[in-house]
C-alpha cells in the first residue's frame, strides 16, 4: 500500500482492518526476547492466536520458533492469547519473558500492569537495533498534574531499563552497575514502606519518594 492506514470502509456498513506481520520484525523481536531471557530465568513464551489467524499469527509463531532454536539453553513455549489472559491472572509467575505482537501486547500489558497495582507501576522501553526510548507506560496524567501525588516508580524504572539497555549494548559495565543500583534502590524503598506515594499506601509526595530512591541508589552505586 503506497499510502493510507490499514483500515478501510468499502461501504457505510462495513469496515475492514488489515493486520501486518513480517518475518523480519518478528525475528528481531524474538531475538531481543531470547537475549533478555538469557539474563533472567531463560524462559520465553510466544503469545499468538494461530488457530484463528493461521497466516499472520502463524508467521509470527513460526518466526519465533526459528529464533528460539538458536538458543538451546532457553525453554521456549507458546500460548494462545486468550489462554494467556487467563493464566496471567491466575498464575502469572509461570511466565518470564513474553514475546507478543503489537495489538495483543497493548491489551495484555495493561492487564498484567493491573496485577502489580496499576499503570503507575508499569515502566516501558521501546528499543531498536541502535536506539531506544524510555517512558512510563501510563503516559501523562493531567488530572493530577501539580498535586505531587504521582507514583514515580514507572518513570524511574523506565530510565533504569534504558540504562540497562545502554550498558548491555555498549558493553559498559559502569552503566550496567548504575542500572542495577537503581533497581535495587527502588526495591528497597518499596520494601521499607516508609516513603511511598498514596497509591502504594503511603503519604509521601512524588518528590519525597523520588528523593528517597535517588539517595539509596547513590549509596548502592558507591557500594558497587
């Protein structure tokens, strides 16, 4: 298609949507997932619906399998997207790294964010081969702007993920240590339950919780 979006209306009473899946981009996605899994629990799950969409989801699943075959130390499995929704709610600990296409992933990422307390606890990183962009999954929150009650977790951990990506792709041990210190600092502040924003059951402001994380991260980076 030279121009236009993947949707059209042949008549006022009919709408058609086109779904695009490419082997190249699916393989890139699966390889990132497998590389990530190597530093975690070495478990990758491909989520799709090839029983309904045998061509688009079928291509997605096939490309994921091909990439996973290059990683003999990884456990690779596949789950239908509706089954994944059920299992993610009932037993989320069975999953580690999940590889999923864009629209399914947009829906499922909000579902799993709800399991941990909401979008305020959902960091995000968009990464390519050379560049990456970090931002919280929730976007802006104009209804609470200036009130100082926003949870800084998602923003801080988005930056942590960016630093971890930079350290890994640039082979910079110092940056990787900084990312590790940030993650441990966030975990420590939450575990102590002393300086938390209202959504986490505390009374601290955004600035106060952020400052507590920064202080601990500085101390942990010094220890490392």
